[in-house]
């Protein structure tokens, strides 16, 4: 049988735990639950970040492959255009030989003077505004 802490008498039943001890116990349990929740959230966020990074790498690879394919297609089209142009040039007549023009030397004739011009003509209109 248990004894009373204060008087030392025997008691039939144990007194209930104090509310302070229960509050501390409840706080500890809440803290444990919150800690477990934070750990799970951190794991989920880490998985999301890893998946996001993997997705970004995959997208970059797909974009790079698409750029290479586009460059190959562009090069192929340019090659076909150049081949078609060279075929049309070879089918046509070869270009004629250039014509060489020789200038005759100046015989020292009259010097041509520039036309004489006076000062520019000033319009004789009054200004719409004035200073005074």
C-alpha cells in the first residue's frame, strides 16, 4: 500500500499525477510530433527538389537534342539550296568576258569653273514672335 507524502498514513489509492507533470508530458509529446512532422516535410521537400532537378536536366537534354535536330535540318536545307544554285549556274551559259574600257587622257582643255552663287536668299517675312 502506498503512503501519503504529507502525513505518512496509508492510502487506498494513488493520487492522480499532478497537472504540471501531465502538461510537461503533453508538451514533450507535441514536440516529438512536431519534430517528426518537420523531418517528414524535409524528406518530401528533398524528394521534390531532386525530382525538380532531374526534370530540369531532362528538359535541358530534350532542348539540346531539338536544337541539334533543327541545326541539322537547317544545314541540310541550305546544302540543298546551294546545290540547286550550283546546278543552275552550270546549266546556264558561262558569264561573258568582262569588257575593259580605257579612258582617254585629259587633253588639258578649258577649266570648268564652278557656277558663281551669291549669299542665300533670306525670306522677307516677319517672325510670328519677337523679343520686344
